[in-house]
């Protein structure tokens, strides 16, 4: 039982850490880094349903639908890993996560505080991870847009653009973006490749108003755990789950 607990914990740790870092292609949760935020232009606050689909060079695919919110550089993504399609996590592991109340997760990136919160609503608990890396502001990134054509995406008339974002260190980030002309040029669809992984993000039910600031903090009544192992032990009353 202890061995099974360690294996399960290791699998969940690996997945949630990837979700926290949110590298496109490693997890359905996208990386709302500065280069990606540059694509949103003046849309610095919104909420939406986001469909994310990733394809690896090997042909492996992963799809996830979740709720996304963005406010002044801080992001919140709610997901239920039990509904994830594809990926490399076994059905048995997902079933155990659901049984333990760990399949639902909220990943909050607080760029202003250099913190990431991983919140488990069904467990009423969360973890806090520092992100000490210095982050440049959106204004420090340069972008060049080239019109590729016009298309209708999910009922919205869009301008299809190639957007090249250049970071202060010279790193290049290239994306194909569909900007909805009826939504103040909101990037309703974004396609990008990174490290051999293709990621497509599609936004639906977009609300252009600024989300409540409280959405970007863990609930005050949730217990703070120092790491995944202590969180799982807390759930099982201090004993490894069977």
C-alpha cells in the first residue's frame, strides 16, 4: 500500500508541477507567460471557457476544457483532469485522483507576487510555490503582425494573423492568431509550436469585463499544505491511502 501511495503521489506531483509551470504541450494548462500575454493586446482582463488541444511530434494528443480568467498579468485556470482526453496519465491514476478528491484543480499564477497556487477545491486545500524568476513586462516585448487572411471562428468574424513576439533577450515566439473583429480583436484562437509540440487554444463564452480580484487568491478557509505529499496525507488522515 505504501508503495502504491508513493507511485500515485509521484504521478500527481509530476502532473501538477507541469500544470503549474504550464508548458504548452506538457499539460493542457497553457503558459500565460509574457509572450502569450502580448497577444491579448489591450484585453488585460477577461474570463472565458478555453479548449486546449496539444499534439506531440510522436502523434500523442491531449485535450482539456477549462475556465480561464486573466487580470493584469495574473491568470487562473480551472480544470478537471477526470475529463482530460488523451495524455499519458493512466485511467487508474485518474480514477484514484477522482476518488481522493484531487481531479479538480485550480492553477493560479500571481506574477505580481511571484507565486503559483495549486488549489484542490474538493479537498479544501492548496499548495503555494514560489516563481522567483524575474519577469519582464509586456511593454518590454515587441510584436510584428502580418495579416494572413479572414476566417470565421465559432461564429465570430476574424482576421487571421501571423504574430512574431520578440522578448528582451532576443527570443522569438511565433504564433498564428485569429482576432475576432466583433470582440475588440480578442485572440479567440491561438496556435503555436514549442519544443516540437503544437498547441491550439480556442476561447468560448468570452466575457470582456474584469474578473473579481478575489478569484486570484486561494480561499481563506482552505488549508495550506507545504507539498503534494503532505496534502495527500492530510486528505487520508495522516495515513497513506489504500
